């Protein structure tokens, strides 16, 4: 790679955005979404998930797009955010698994309220989706999970039904970029993985 202002490294070694790494995961998992869903359910130790065929989406604007395809239907009595995006979303016959990913940042308590609302009120409050079970999975660095109790705020993870690390995902789909996502947590400004 010959771009001097990128220090002769590809952009993929610079980006810290979870959307990029979720897109990489999606490229692997979308080839066999049901196999990925079964792996994720097992790895995250999710309970009460029906066996199903699964569909997978990335950067899912669920409320906006679902309601757009339901002419004449409204959100009912639920107050929905204008544009709420799920990093990855698995759609089963009776279950939805929302994967909220982080690469460099921690989860925070303000997000927990959004997660709680999605799981307990918003999705099930939409007419026709009342019986859908919603499961939340945290996807972050193995370092983050290992240190959350010691250095972080473990209460930020209580809203999740399960968790998987980028290292776990890299074990499933060996890819240097997925391994990179696991290593980037707690990097300092100006630091790169090659420094």
C-alpha cells in the first residue's frame, strides 16, 4: 500500500468503527445465517430460543424499515426512535437476536435504557410482534469482558442475555480483521497495532 498520509497502511488498519468490523463479520456469517445463529446461541448461552431458520442483517434500522413495509399500520402506542440501528440482527420465526457491538469503546448506562426499551417495550409493542422474543448479545473485545468487573462498570453488561468476543468470532471465522477488532480495545490516541 503506497498512501503516504496513511503511513503506507490500508484504511482497515486505521478504522476503529464497529460498523466496519460488523460488516466483515456479516460477510462471513451471511453465507450461512442459520449456522451462525446456532453457533451464537450456543456461544452466548442464550436460553429459550426456538430452533428456526434464520436471516441476518447488518446496520438494521428495524423500526423505520419494518413499519415502512407495513402500509396503514402504525407503531401502536409505542414511542419509537426516529432511527435506531442495530449492529447485527438475527431474525428467527419466533425470536429476534440483537447483537450490539463495540470495538474501542465500553458500553454505557445510557445505552442500557435503549437496550431495555428495545427488548421489553418497543419491539413487542408493535402490532403483530407482541409474541416475538427479543434477546440481546454484547459483542466486544475479550479484554473488555475480562476487565469489565475489575476496571469497568459491570452493570453496563447486565442488560445483555449473553456475550461473545471478537476473539470468539475470529475462532469461528478466521480473519485478520476480526482478530484486529479484538485487540483494539483500550488503545491510546496515535497508537496502532503495528506500533
